């Protein structure tokens, strides 16, 4: 017992041992309790449709090891007689840990809300889902900025002077990373102006695909052949982007030519035949069909019609049906399609005409 009652650092040895025991006990109890609670709650929320229990599990899972350890250390220090400076430092550490954990909880809340809301809105309004992603990023920056400033103030740092210094230093940083900032502001412009959103099919130059993700620096597009194309946001804003998802109907120009040997009566009936075939298709609006010009080796016709849905596969289905129907009708009418040919007329000198 003499050893346990020896004084060390202003406290008896038994007090230090008790403090260590409390630290280990509190840390173990909190860790085991949270792990068991999270595991049981996750099994429970799978059976319930509510969102509050899901949010509670999300927040619990964001509780960090360091925060639990600081709480355990503070609990153990309660049995010790510490110097004023050490007690102040320990309380500041606890406050900083609480602020950091609050930041993680806030980040978890924002992530949970954005994920749930974006998933629900993506089917109905992809633009809203894109805006929510940007809003979540801004919210996270705001949360961690507040946490950092409060933590610095807890340790006695004058944040007014710090903010002033950051303002001056921010100008130098902005000049050094102006390309990155250009892409960042381009990202915000894309999100606010919405020239395209997640899920849109776009064409930029000779590259095309569906938008998968709009990030802070790049936009990622999945091409038709399967690879991922990564565009710089500033490059996208400086390019002409063709957004096929916003197309309400598709205008089709269909040229074809028939041979010069086609009788005039048959030529006169071609526009009416083509019109009847086009109008028989669903989701199609006929516009016109005309004998356009005398070509080098064909009599050229031009047909214009509209597919009333933007789906490319629907357009190809209608075009195929129309093409086959025209070929069938021309075959019955003995009208031949033209192809590049040349006819030579030979005249023999000195032979009298009959």
C-alpha cells in the first residue's frame, strides 16, 4: 500500500492507476456499445421503411475512434488533481474533439440527405439531383470551416487576424491555382445554368456519351463504346455542346434517287406513295416529299419527316420500316433506284441516218 500512496505528479499512484482503469473501461464500454448498437440497428432498419432510424444509424457510424478516446481520457482525468494549465488544455482538447465529431456528424447528415434526395429525384429531375450534389459540397465546406474556426478559437487563436491573413494569402493562392479555380467556377456555372445534367446524352466535337458525373474539376461521360471520357469543365464551357436528351422530336431528311428511265407517270406518284408509307408509322409526322433535282445519274427526291420521340432506337426502327416499305412499293411499281452509272452513245461517222 505504501507504493500506491506515493505521490507522483501531484497525485497518488493509486489515483493514476484508477484514472487509467477508468479510461480503458470507458473506452471499451463506449466502443463495444456503439458497435453492437450500430449492428443491431442496421439489421432493424432493413425491415422498416422509415428514414429517421436510417439517419440515426448513419450518425452513429460516423462516431470516430479519436473522439471516444478523448472522452475516455477526460473521464479518467476527473479523479486526478491536475494543474490549471493541464486542466485547461484537456478541456480545450475535449472541446476540439467534440467540434470535430460534430463536423463528422454534420457531414454524415448532409451525405445521408443528399444521397436519399438525389436518388429519389434522379428519376424525375436529373437537374435537381445535380444541384443537390453541388449543394452538398458547399454545405460540407461550410460545416468544416465553422468547425475549424471554433476549434482554433478554443485553443486561444485570434480568428479575426487569421481570417484577415487568409484573405491576403488567398489572393496569392488563387493566382497559383487559377486553372483549378477556373474549372471550379466552370463546375458551378454548369450546375447553376444546367446546359446538361447527369443522364443527358451529349456530343462535344467528335466525342459523345451519357453524362455520369459532374465533379469540381471534370465531367465524366460514358461513351457508346463503353470507355469513360473525362472533360475539363472549363473546356466544356468553351465548347459547343449538343444535348440530345433535351430534343423533343427528331427531324429526318431522307434523300433517294431513281433512274432516268422511270416514266413520268411513275415519278408523279412517288411523293404520294412515300407520304402514305411515312404517315402509316406511329410516332411520326410527315412533312414533305419532293422531286428535288436532276442529278448526274439519278432523278433526286427528298423526303422530310419528324420522329416525335427523341429515342434514337425508335428513330432507327421507323427509318428501317419506311425504307423497307419504299423498296417494296417501288418493286411493285417497277421503279428502279439509281446508282452511279454511265451510258455511252456511240456515233459512227459516214453512216447515213435511217
